[in-house]
């Protein structure tokens, strides 16, 4: 869907189950041609999501995501994504001739990267096209989905090893009031050997002190575009 009523910084939006996909202007030349957008749609659908830890990522994709994180602030990160297969594009110097005349180009191989964040209403997935020398935001998915009840914030963020097996649902509850985490990851069993003064014991569902790997800053399209 395109039109003059789109949010600022967005050239197109498409309906998703329970949400919207916003195509951002930063990488419009790589997503507006239908043949490219179809490949991007497939790459987003088949994205391989890893836990929010650099150790879990392939080397070069991890370096690209680290660069994105250095430029901006992403909180409540639940996953880091890498396209399952590379994306092939004409090299920049051949792009217009390929689109306008069908001229045979020299091909370049790019990757699609993603950052998945927990929001109060569901999930936000921000996608970046990694072209080697430059990484550009390409789209943002905003999906409304109720979080499973009984999970700690850490388990909801796919950080199972850090979950103490229980959580304080809200700050206004008594400090000694904790709820057992219902995740099946084994966090309750691991909590039996965790020190009582472990820093994760101090976390609450507000998540004020929860940031992925201590990175900070602000990136374009970190937040979902505002609907007008």
C-alpha cells in the first residue's frame, strides 16, 4: 500500500497477520522494484533468528549487527536475525540499466540482518540490508501478539541462561513476592544453584536495566513509524 498518508520516512506499508510491514525510504531503490521486494519478503519470512548473543552469530553477520548496534539504541532485544540465504542484486553501477533495459549486470551478494524487540503490544522486527560497505534500514515489522503468561522477562527475551527461575511481576508488589517462571527451558532448576545476590535477581518486568550487551545510542527506524 502506497500513498500520501504514509508515516514519515516510509514509502510503502503492507498488511501482516496482526500487524504491518513498513518499507523505509533509506533503502527504497533496493526494495521498490517488485522483483527485489519479493526476494526481501521471502528473506524476512525465512529469517534465521538467534538468541541475543554475539557468540551465536556467524562471524560476518555478527560484525554487521554489531555495527548497527554501535550506531543505535535497541532495548528488549529478543533475537538477532540473519537471512537464511544470500540475496543477489546487480552491482550499483549496473542497477538502473538492469531495471530499465534488462541489461545483464555484474551481480553482488548481500545479506539481510534483523533485530527482534519485545514491545508492550507484541514484537518489532527491524531489517537491514548489509551491502558490505554500507548497511541500510529496509523495513520494520510491527506485530501485535500477547506474550505467553507466566514467563519472566528474560525468558521472553530468549535469554534463558540469565533467568533466575522466578520474577517480580511489577515494582509495586512486595519485594519478597516472586512468581515462578513457567518456561520449559530449565531455568527453575538452574535457579537452585544461582547465588542469591546475583544481579539478575534484581530485574523486574519493567526491564529498566535490560540492554543487549551494553550498547546504546539511537538509530533511524529503531522505533516503529507513527501512523498519521
